[in-house]
C-alpha cells in the first residue's frame, strides 16, 4: 500500500523549536540538521520563559508569520529562568498547547530525570551526543521516523 504524499511528508516545511541556552550546542544542532538534510525551519530560544512566550505567541513572538507555531519542540532540561521540567509541566497543563510534541534533549543520563520527564508528559527523551557525527545520526533516525508520525494540530 502506498502512503499518500500528504501523510508521508507531514513534517516537511513545519517549524521546529529548539530550546537550548548553550551556543555551542545550538551550533552543533543546526549543523547536525543541515548534515542530516533536515530542511525544516528551526527556531531557537535560550531560556524557559522565552520557550513559553514563543509557544503561547506572546510578546515578541506574537507574529506567527515570523515565529510560526512549531510542530515539534526539542527541550533542554537545564535552562535559565525556568527549567525544562517547568516548561514541560506548564505546556502539559495549558489547554491549547498540551498536545504539542516535546522531546527532551539533555546530557543528563539520570534515570530520575528520564522518569520525571515521562511523568510530566514528554514524548521522548534523547541523550545529547557530544560528537557531531553521533548527533547527526540521532537527528537522521528521529527525522526518518518522525515523517510517519501523526502530529496534533497546533494553534
């Protein structure tokens, strides 16, 4: 059975949001996306408060043409102003945002962090590789699977 074009490429062109405060890791993630041929627009915010403002379309993020609602969020846990856990908890309690796909992208391998992220409703938990090649492999595998995933409709 052939998969219809609109289903197979449901991720194509959709905005992705990276919530990461470390400039080096933002650079690595952008490079890994480029090397993995992920052409989706990637927006970046650097702290938990900005993440919530972006998702809610508040303040400087009110213009959805400039800051489109993301289909997927990659969320670091260790963030200034609000932690990734606080962002995740706020989003999952928000009546409109609660169904957005959020993947934790963290260097923490602590089982307690993985469990807490799952309990708060993360869709997945990825350990950040420290090597660009490994990060590229992670992005490629995620993207390959994500193209076939059904995503909730955003705002």
